[in-house]
């Protein structure tokens, strides 16, 4: 249906898949022109926490910084938000997300998924407003840092929920 986020990967750059018993950490990236929000699962892949906001320098420097974080936190998969219009058509920034995902896959050697990020920034703003982090002139810089991290958390939570639904639908493999 148009206007609704579809909970399935837009595209994936595959590497060797982590095992279901030891999924490892998954990182989510909310790419922006000035900042990149980063979120991370726990080592078992169950809970999601905001990690940091990376201030963009150059595409190459940003990629190197994220690849270092991938190694430091033993990340086995990444999810990059792909900006789509409400209609589902790719936005002007979608191509940037696609290129970044391919470069991250090549640089870090992990599976990188592109994930529909429609409305995550809006949802992140709503969550911050509900928690009392409304718009104030003194807290604007802090809010911008947090909003990108919260958007990354929402992207990763959506990805994990869709993955669980997909796994629940898979037929059980029986060995006799």
C-alpha cells in the first residue's frame, strides 16, 4: 500500500550470514548530510541502544570511522536507512545511501541491508517531544545529536521486528 513503510529490506549486500545461535551485533545508520546517527544491538542481537552521532567530514573519512566502529563493537551486519518518499519512490538521497551501503560492505566485509526509513525522523521527533525533550533554543544542538541516534534506533528496531516475523513464518526444519 502506498504511504506505508514496508518491513522488508530494500536491498542487501551479502557476506557470510551470522548463525542464528550467535547472531552478533547489528548496527544501524541514519545517514544525513551533516550527521550520521548510529545505533547498535546488544551482543545477542535482542535490544537496541543509541551509540553516537558522527559529524560528517568527507564520505571516505565517515566510512573509515564507521568501519572502525564495526570492528570495535564486533558488528556482523549493518542496516542503512534508505530514504524513500511516502509513495515508495526513492528520494534524491536514496542513491547516496545505496552507494554508502556498497562501500561499507566492501570496506568492512559485513552484510549491509538497505532499509526503508520513511517517517523515522518524524517518529523520533514525536518520541523526543513525548519525553520532554521539546524544542528549546538552548537544547537545539543536543536535540539534533539525539534525533539522529533515535532515528537509527527506530530503523534497527523495525529491521529486527521484520526479521522476527520472517523467521516465525519460515517452516521449521525437522531432522529425523
